[in-house]
């Protein structure tokens, strides 16, 4: 029965669906990827899943093809106008990532080794794509035993980052509340919302059949990904960096639409395919490897979290932001979207005394948190992972 590709795919997909359900009902306190990966390991180690279930499924092969298009899509997520309107959030997020990377690369090699440090830097900066880039390079250079490090960091970092960020955001919400009470509160100009409103209005305009075709929209992304892959092979620069640059340039020049894969109704299936690839990186991991690498995983998570928080604090001071506002922005590297949106909801709801106050607090928190998350998870982590793996 498990030799049937559809059945094998459905069983693995069931783990992802279970993880998604748990993430929703626990408000992202239990990350989807953690449930899927731990579930896969347990079922594989106990023999319930055969060793070749991913090969039988064949869905991971599709996911591997879709990594480059997903990175092109990431380059189309943030318009330059939005980045400019929230430049302080961008700088704070980047500052946190730089301090985090410096801490990990300085301390981890002393206690373990340099490949172990690099294995953790990209993923702790945010995102599944950074995990894929790092895992591919580790396998290529014969360090497959270290693949468990980035995989488990991505699985656990949200559990560490979200409670810390929420606690800081609640303290900032209380300060906003006090300012509202004494009449000193001034609402932040929400250029991000204005930008989105203009974009939404533009999208309502009728499109020609050529521009509205889902097939053509997907084709343009695939062309960009193919060009990025070829450039990667010709130049020796990681293909992910080329794909990211093509996505950013394509959006700026009007060759690609904002949120390209979403407009092509292809984003969900792309991410599911990539999650199959992520799960596949754990296929050969043994219980002993998890135990052996647990100290380095814990150290990287601790250093990474401290570095992000400290970097966010320093950059907030330099940019004259309240550190209670800036530190959660830097910590978005640990969870990204939709965790950042959910935390804004939870912080504003838990502090506000009425619906009007809740909306004001929510609006103040949302724009910088979203931009921080997009900056770290979609752009900076890919750059960091792509550059550092080439030093191995």
C-alpha cells in the first residue's frame, strides 16, 4: 500500500496538515514545521514509515524544482516604496541579524567547529529557504551529519522567539496606553497601509487576458528562476542570490508582479513541496545524531536570540526608537509571517481596555513588525545563507 505515490504523499501531507492545525489552535505556539519534522522522525525511527517513503511519494522531487521559483517570488514581496517608508524597521532587523551572526560565528567554532556555526547562522536568521540552502551545501561537502542542526533550529526557533517578542510587545503596548491616558500619544504615520491601499485600488482595475492569465504569471516566475539557476552555474555565485536579485529587479522594472506566485495561485503548493524537501533532509538522521548535536543546537539558538535582541536594542537607540518597539522587530527573524501578525493581535488584545484602543495599539505595532519579518525571512536570511555556505 505504501508503495503507491499518492498514498505516500497523503501520509506525509497528513503530518503537515496536523502541524498546521496545531499551529492555528495554539496561535503559533507549536510551529507547524516542528510537528511535521518530529512526527516524521518518530514514524521513521519506529518503522511505521518505510525508509523510502519520500522517494515513493515523488513530491519532494517537485519541491526541489520549486525552490528557485520560490526565491524569485520572495524578491517580489516587498516594493521599494514600502521599504523606504519603514526604513528604520529594516535597519533594526538587519542590525539584529548582523550581531546574531557575529556572536554565533565567534563563539560556536571555539566549542565546536566552523561548519557547525555556519549550519546555524542562516536558519537562525529566518526561514525555510535558508535551511534548504544550508542543507544542500552541507550534503555537497560531505557534512550530511550536520543537516540536523539547521533543520531543528528552524523547527524550534519560533518556540523560543515568539514568547520573548510577545512579552516585549506587551510592555510597549502598556507604554502606548499610558501615553494615550496622559494625552501625549501621537499615532505613527502608517505609510505602509497607505501603500497597500493604493496597490489594492490598482489591482481592482480590469486586466487584459494576457496580464490576468495564471499560466503566464507562473511562466514568468519560472523563466526568472531558470535564468538565476544558469547564472549560478556560470558564475559560481549561489543561484539563490541570483534568483532573489531577479525577483527584486523584476518587480522594480515591472516584469514581475508583486507577490508573483500568490497572483498565479501557486504559492501554497510551492511551499508544501519545499516543506517535503525540508522533511527529506531529516530522512537519514538517527536518534544518536540528534542527541550528539543537541548542545550545539541549544547554544546557537541562545546566541542567536540574544544577538537579535541586543542588535535590535542597539539599533533602536541609534535610530531614536523605543527599544521595546525595536527589539521585537529584530526578533521577527525567529518566526516571520504569520507569527508577527498573530503577535500584534495578541499583544493589542491582551493590553487594550476597549476595541478602539486595541485597534490603535495594533496599528502601531503591525507595520514595523511585518516589514521586519519580510526583511529578515525573505531577503536577508537568503543572502546570509548564500554567502556563508560558500565559505565552507
